[in-house]
């Protein structure tokens, strides 16, 4: 047996090396993948599908050819893209059905099970309820599972139901009966994957209808339950021998047990497994007939770049709402839903490999459009009409690709030291600490820099990191593994050795991307620490997907009509350039203020004989199209002869824009906007505004004699003086102030006017006003052109070990930095020393906690990081706080 296994491994390695060489060969991309050219091919790459969705999710102007004043770019290609976008939007608008909104509730989960078989109640993960809150009808416990050999080709042992309640209720359903309903209708098909090892595909045909005893409102339950598993099987043999659906069945049984009485509401729609990665979809029985055109794909990216221990599996389905009318005039157009389960490269230092894995999997995942499900094979062509539109018609398909969700163990880590991460997680300052940790999260950094997952969205993370836990070894107070490994950290931390700990991290994530025509809201996003069988903790998210119902036949008819209206936009022998007229070429916004919008409109009238496509372009090829303080909507468009289009141009200064304007130190703003007509001429529009005063840590009157120079910016001193005089008895910065009040305070700082607030009869100001002044102070410091403490000194700051050393370091600060630092830290020290009503010991503890909170709030602002374009040694956020504590405690 050993010799046979060794021979098989050698043969497999040779084959995978050959396959890797083939996959790495440069192959020309299919020209039909370009938007606005040809219909989609029969085999649609998941990357091509996702790329088209990303193209639809980003503004149209970012997809056009490079252009600038005097260099129009590829006008013909730009016309094709703009026209396609315009035609599709017009046709969709004309085809919307009254009251025909499609709404789906989808619950998605991801769980790296670390090779374990199910041994705990999964109801918190699959239903979002605590085990203690389950009804007696839900109490289906999982018994101990029999050991299963990875080489076994048999079925999983049937799980016997253990009823933990004293009396059996009418709504109880045992796992065996639920399992039989699914097994009787399961049809296992050959995989449509581009890989051939350890992969199984399951499509479940329509089962007979079954009535369920539903003790809760069915409307609150998700319509779809999509679960992704990783590391289902860690055995080496799993790469060589197919385990069929042994482990899949065991985990599906555990899911059904977790659903309890709700299991009777669902059918298993489909599943896709590749070695240790499993993606399974359950849908409500009442909606089963709405799902069709199920497609699968799976590729490996593990050993040698192709093995299935790492990689991805994907399932694409069409959801078509049932027709409310019997007439054949209205056919609802389907909504395309794609779900991807992936497992990327591990270890802290492999972030570049993870980014590369994302692009590699996106390129190689391919949906084969030639395989229909058994349920579809028995349908007539007329019944498949909406589906055929999705597969064959490019515009219809792109229009209705509503939602793609990725349920994954992405393995992205946190670029901070192990000690800092554990200290921040163990602190009671959860909100401030999470902001710092997530700022250093590798996935967030990759998205922010456009290195991977561009266009994908993730809900705010409020749960603790889901990796790495220990089931019996050395752990910290939160249960995270403290065992040393031989892996090197991604960045050589001072004092780091060849052995380090696996740092806690948010490795398990759920991301989504959707077309502009769909409204996707994420209702929850949480980790489930109560499920402890693995070194990961499962994660779940709930989505609501809303799309307007479109009549498929009407949409196709409208497409043809609008394409005919715009057919003569290309150059030919009788071509006449487009002509437009602007109602104004000057936009004077006057004086603009922080967070106050001023809108102007621009009318574009087509006075020519042919449709005109337009776009805004920059003055120089590498310049921005418009200044940061002007927002244009839309940036591109199309005008039919005789029509008028209104462009909205809004002047708005937010925090990032204020920082840029402060950096330039100019109050008079002038900019030239260029409106380019495709195959026509350019139109120049001037935009003027006055913004001020600019923000700088340097005093305004730098050239005055020394005796008249201010110690710090006047605005800062006004805020600090007001707070010290009126708000020291308030727990400042614990809560947010009122946005309108913050804006009013900011305007008074800009104009020099008195603050328009009066105390009450007791001489005190309302708490909301005080909190708003605190917010204004933080935002003022954050909007300064330069960080208060120069980034070059951050590393020295965290090396200070005493108050004396910290004060000596101030000698290296620039004079303007010292002025601001002393003003702010003196104010914070004054707050910390305010008397407490508690006894001496309790008062001392409260003052220390107050200082901790203030240092956590102000350290990221006073010692602000500058975004680095290349990997660099991060400065410890805990060290920054400790440095600030020397001045305020």
C-alpha cells in the first residue's frame, strides 16, 4: 500500500508540474470579453463575470480610454461603452414592472473546520440564535460521530436523533427523516471544474412538497442559506482519492440539526466540493422553483499552484420570480447570484501571494454554460426563455447580475506585532482599538491600495478575530493560541526571533459586490465564539438583496429600439460631427465652508443631428478630471438630438479634501473643467471658489515679531479655551456630538465669529454642545496639513521609558509641533486631574482609566500615520499611547 501510494504521489506531482506549466503559459484573452463588442462566449470565466460586475459597479468614466485636452483618446471605443451603458439604463427603466421588486434574504456563513467532524450545535451560526434560546422543538443534538477514513468511499453513517427535551413536540423532525428527503432526490454529476482531483458536484432536483410545522414567522427566515467550509479534510490522501460526499453529508446533517424545526422549510439546492473546500446552498421549498441554471466551477491554487488544498469553488444560480400574470407578454427577467468559497495562502508574510491568488483564481474559475440541471432538462424551451436570455444576451446578463458574495478563509492577517495585537484586544477600549487593528488589517490595506478585491464591500467588523484558537494548549485570556511556531513574521520586528506565535487575525471574511441595479444591504456580520471545535471560529452575515423586476421580453424590445436611435454615432462618409450648447461656462461658488455643499447645474443641449456622447477629461493626461472640492454627476452621458441633459456640479469640502486644501495653503480655488464630446470638440468651464482659512500647525502670522507670535493656531486655542472653561465636568469624547453643531462651530472658527451658544439658567452648557466642541477639536487636529508629531520621530517616541525621557524628546520637535503638542496635552492633563466623587483608591483608578481612554483617542491623531506605498516597519500603536500617557497622566 505504501509503495502504491508513493507511486501515485510521484505520478501526481509530475502531472501537476505539467499542468502548472500549461496554466502559466501566456494565452491571449478572448476579444469578446470587451464591453460593448460581442456577445459573451459559451464558457464564462468567473473572473470575466466578476470583472464585468466590477466594471458595472465602478463609474463609467473609469472604463474609458485615457484622454486629456487636445488628446481625445479612443473616441469610437468610448462611444461604444457610453452608448451601451446609456441604452441598458434606458431600456431597464422602460421595462420596470409596477410593484415588481425582487427581494431575497440570504444568510451566508464561512467556517474553517480544521479537518474536524461536527461535534457541536451549529444553530448560532446557521440561524443566528443562541443555543440557550432555542425552543424544545429545535433541540436536536449531535451524537458522537464514528471515525471515518479519508479513503472510505462509503456513505456517512446515519445520525441518530437524540431528543434532549422531556416531551417530544409535534414540530420535532429527526435528522434521519430530513436526510432521507434530500437523499432520495440527489443526483451527483461530474464536475464542470477545470481541475480533476477530489471534486464533487451535487445538484438536487425538485423534491416533493412537504408541510412544516413553523412555530415562528416564516418571513423572518432567510430565503437562501449559503455555507462555505474550508479544510474539510486535511489528510494527504484527500488530494489523491475522492471521498465522495462523506464529510459533506456529515456537515449537512449538522446544519439541518442546527436549523431544528426550521429544517423542514429548506431544500438543498446544490453543492460543490474541492478537497477540503465545500460550498453548499439551501433554499426555501416555497421558492425552489424560482432557482435554476445552476453552474459550478472549482480550481486549486495550493501545492505547485494547482493542488486543491488551497483554491476556490463557486456556484452561480438564476433566481426568477414566479409570474404574477398568465399572459405571455410579461416574462420576469432573472437575477444572477454568484457565491464563491475560497481558501488562500497562509502565514503573515504571504500577503503578496494572497493578492496574487485572488487574481489567479479570478482568471481561472470558469462557468461552463453548456450543462443544465436535471430539473431544467425536462422543461420546454418557452419555460427556459428567461434563462436563455441570461446566457446568450450580453446586455441582459450584465444588467441582472445582481450580487456576488465571497465566503472565505482569506488568511489575511494584521500587520502589527503579536504583543500589540493581544494588548489591544485585551483592553476595555474596544471601539478605539478595533479602528487601529482594522487599519492595519492586510485585506483592508489591499482593498484600499487596489491590490486585490477591488470593488468588494464588507460590513463593519465588530466581532473579535476568528483565528487562531487552541483546543488544549497554551492560550491567552481570550483563548488565542500562544504556542510558538517556526514561521517568521511578515516584518522583522525589533527583537523578533526565528520562532514566533500565530497572531490573532480576522482570517475568515464575507465580502460582496453587486451591480448598480441591485440594492444590497448587509443586516448583520458576526463571529460565533461559542462554536469551539476548530482553531477558527465561524462567521455569518445576513444580506437583503433588492432588484426591480424587469420584463425580459419588453427589455429586449427596448434594447433594440434604443440601439436603433443611437446607430448613427459612428464616423462614415456622411458623418456630421455632434454639436452641443452649454447654458454657462462659468461656475462661481463664492465662499465655501467645511461640510457645507453648494450645488450648481449645467445644461447640455444637443443642437446637432446625431446623438452625442460626452465625458469630462483632465487638462493633462495624469491629472485628476476635477478638483477634489468639486463633485460632478454624471461624469459621462449621451444626449439625443433636441434633448437637454442637466449636469450637477457640487462644491463640497469634507475631511480628506480639507486636509489637501490645507496642505496647499491656498484659499482661492480656481479650476478648469473640460467637457469633451466624442468625435467633436472640447468645451471649457471655469470653476471658482474661496475656502478658508487654511489649517496648519504653524501660526498664521509667522512673519510677526516674536513678542506677537501666537503659541499655536488661533482656532486650536479657541477650542481648547472653551472646553477648559465650560466642559471639564463632562465625560468628553465618550460620545459623538451633533453634526449640525459641529458644523456651526467649524464655521465660527473659519469666520472668527463668536460661538452662537448660551448657557442655561445654571450657567452650564448642554452636554450635546460640549460633546460637539470635543468632536470639533479632534477633527481640527486630524485635518491639519501635517501630523502634529512628524512621522520621522514616531519610532523614537515609542522608545521612551520615562517621563523625563519623553520631555527631553520634545527638543527634537519642530517649534510649531511643540506649540500644538503642549497646548493639547496640557488640556488633556487638566481633564484627567478633575476630582472624582469616589474614595482615594477608586478616584485614582478612575483617573488612570480616563487617561487611558484619552491617550487611545488622541494618539492616532497627534501621531498620525502617513499612508506608505511600500511595506515599512509599523510603529506600535500601544507605544504611541504610552508616550502620550507620560504627558497627560
